[in-house]
C-alpha cells in the first residue's frame, strides 16, 4: 500500500445525492406522487384498473402480445416455471452467475438448476455450453439478460428449437434493452422466448418499489399466469365488483398471492413514460465511463456486441488481476463513492448445498460441489471476484463521473 492510503482520503463532496454517491438511485417526480394520490382517492388500491392500464402500456412499450403484472420478478420466474408444470425430477439449464433469485425459482418448483458458464466480458450465458448440459430431464432453458445486456437469444432459440425446449428469459434488468433480430431492433420482452420476466425493484431502470411483469405471445399461458398470481381464482375481484348479478369464484389450480397493487402500478405507468429519456441518459453515462476508464491499464469494461443495446441498468468493470476487490471497494467508500462487487455466483452460497444443483463445463466437466465447479464455472467466478459495479443513475453528473473515474484510478493503486 502507498503511504497516501493512510492519510484521510479526500471525499467526493460535490455530489448532489448526499455524502456518499450511491450506486443506483430511482428517479421519481411530482408525477409519481400525483399518481399515488389519484389511486388513494379512487379507493381501489390492489390489482384493479391501474394494474390493467400498466399491463396494457407495458405490452405496448415492449411489443409484447400479453403482459401480466405481479409482485416481483422472483414471483414472475416462479410462475413461469409453475405454469409450464416443471417440477420434481426435472432440470432447468441456467447460470449460476446471476442474482440468486434466478436459480431459486427453479428450486421453488422442486426442479434442479443445471449451471453453465458465462462469457468473461458481459457475464451472459455461453450458448455453446448449453448442449453439454442437456439430459433427458431437461425441461427448459432459463437465460438471463445480465445487468441489462441482452444475451445471445438467436443462438439460444436455435438450440431450444432443436431440442424442443421452452426458453424463459430472466429479463429482470432488461426493460428497454434491445436486440437486433435480422435487420430489426426489438425490445426485450416482445418476447423472443416463450416468456420474459421483468423486475421493478429500485435497483432496476423502472421501479414501482417492488414489482414484476411477465410477457408472452401465448394467450393460454397468459391466462394461466392470471390464475396463478391470485390463488387460482377464476373470477377477478374487479369482475365481481362490476357484475350486475351475483358472481361466485372458483379456485381452479393451486395459486399464489403474487398481486401487484394499484399504487405500484400507477407509479409504474409514470416510470414507463420516463423510460426512453432515462435510457438515453444512461447510455450517455455508459459511453463517458467507456471513454474515461479505457485509459486505466488492466481494467476490463463491459462491451455491447453489435447486435445488442444495453439499457445500462448496471455498469460493472473488472479490476486488474492484482488488485484486491474488497480493499478497492473500501478505498472508494472512504472517498465517498459506493460500489458493489460483481454479480454473485449462486453455487458458492450456503443455501446451495452439494447436489441441490449440478453443472457442466467447457471440457465436459460435470460437478455437483462448489469445490469441483471452479473449473466449469471459471468465468462466472472471475467476474464475481474481480467485478465492481460503479455508480450510474439518472442525475449523476459528468463531473461526478470524472471524479469517480479519478478515484477508481487512485484506489486501484491503493488496493494493489
Ligand atoms: C433483480 C433480479 C431478480 C429479482 O427481481 P425481484 O423483482 O427483486 O424479485 C431476478 N433476476 C435477476 C437477474 C435480477 O437482477
């Protein structure tokens, strides 16, 4: 460590967002507050007219045929697997290198996640690893658009088609992200797979506090989502409320309470109107980081393939390999800038015991224990250990970004 590290570091104090620059910050204005007030005044606060309008507007924005609102993306993933009747004894091919909710959803239905590795730049599933992981038990592919960067859907859909497997997209981070299909740019959620699942958690680009959405082109599947999200009930509250004759509901399948509230939906409708300007700003911020950070030797940057446009929900870099990740993050925090480690690897968590999952590696490695998985899932582990998320959110100024990059440079030296 250099001597300068022992001095009290200068903090990034010109921040407009408090004494520490956060890594993410939702953008709310008077319009969201007015929307909430409108819902409260209406007296209908859960899964009513605002949810219906939010679903319509979400479908129109993404180009999806159907959109079904739920309480979170985790609920959406669970419902997607449940609707496809995936369960005990089945396997779902996915990535370990993702937020833990991805693999948890597979376990909620009693199935086993089968992990394959990701590319070392963007952390997205490697399509050429998928076939090695197939078994007679494989029932679906659950692929992630990690941090908002689209994964290689055309390659994935080709493999899925060959093996007649449904593709579920974990699009938690990917609202507004686009992919080029042929010569056309299309938003994630259109959908390309059978189902796409979105999140409205505050770390995501569009937030309702918490919330989620499933999009699909399959009308029967959409109808099933509507049963599953509300206890399997075949007549909605709203239909009963507006019926002129007494109407009694039935509970057709085992369902859940995964409703979104009208308060959340009303916020979401305003957020959707902000989507394109928020993404424009995020793209400019990502470009500035690209330009400034490229001058730091040894640092690895995310990179859009020519067929993908990220919404830049999260900007994650790879530290040079001789830099200590936690020392770097502490040095940044000491100087007033929050960071986060790279995306986690689910198979390294205590909640994932040996045998709860298996993995398949590039050289045909098969493993069911974390110790044995390191070779098979090496890129994901590298991204977790060397990845650092930098602040990027609406309102982060160019001068703040320049200061942050200066501190990244300093803190890399401090943490060597
Ligand atoms: C955020 C996230 C989720 C979970 O979303 P919630 O709405 O919080 O349930 C799932 N998968 C990925 C990849 C995520 O980033």
